[in-house]
């Protein structure tokens, strides 16, 4: 009983100290608003269907910067599932499959009803090859020409619409 009373007293004391610290002199509404804004911006954006983190990615095409919001498939499970069972993908959306190290990459369209452009990014950060307009549900392998550090999947035909070609640079920041 005494231990419970002491623990409750210590918890109350700790909360009082935390409350006092939060209201310490010199911290006005501006500082609290800035802290609140920082907390909101620190939150990770998640895709509503996959639950994967969504990051900004840019394809540099000459002097053009083509922005995308891409789902980041990092875990082996997320990479294995990819865009399987998905029926929609926006014009400026995609999925990025980064590699821990440059390696030959191979994908298939099993359980994928969407046709995709599968873009392989070489170790230099430039597009090495594009498998355009892949066949939905196909079990045929779509492979990189050489080593890749990432694979970017976009809606089928999007690369051609935007003029994306091998040699373009792909830029993203991994969290």
C-alpha cells in the first residue's frame, strides 16, 4: 500500500513538474505554435490504401523537374506486395522500391490489375531502362539492364506522356 501511495505521489509530482516546464517564463503563444507546427510536420505521410510512407520524388528531365508523390516500399513484405491488387494510381503517384545496394532487379505483374511503367534506376541515380506498359497479371520477368539502386513504378504510359527516358535523373530522400 505504501509503495502504491509513493508511486502515485511521484507520478503527480512528475506531472506537476512537466506542467510547470510547459508554462515556463518566456514561452509565449508563438513558441507553442512553432512547436505544434514542428510536431505536425514531423508526422509521416502515409498512403490511405497501402499504409506505406509517402515521399517526394523528382525526375529531372533536362531543365524540367517532374514531381511525384511515391509510396516507399522498403520492407521485404512491402516490396513483395508492391502494387498488387491495386486498381487505381494517380498521374503523379507511384511506388519506389529502393535497394540496400546496387543489384540486378526483376519484377513481375502477378496479381497486379494495373498496367505499369517499371523504371529501373542505376547506381548513378539515372534511369537505366524502362519497361513501359507492362501486361497486367503477367508472370513474365521484367528486369533491369544492369545493377539498379531502385525501381520506380508509375501508371502505364506516364513515362512516355512526360518524355521520361533512360538517362534522366531520379532524386529522392530516404527517411
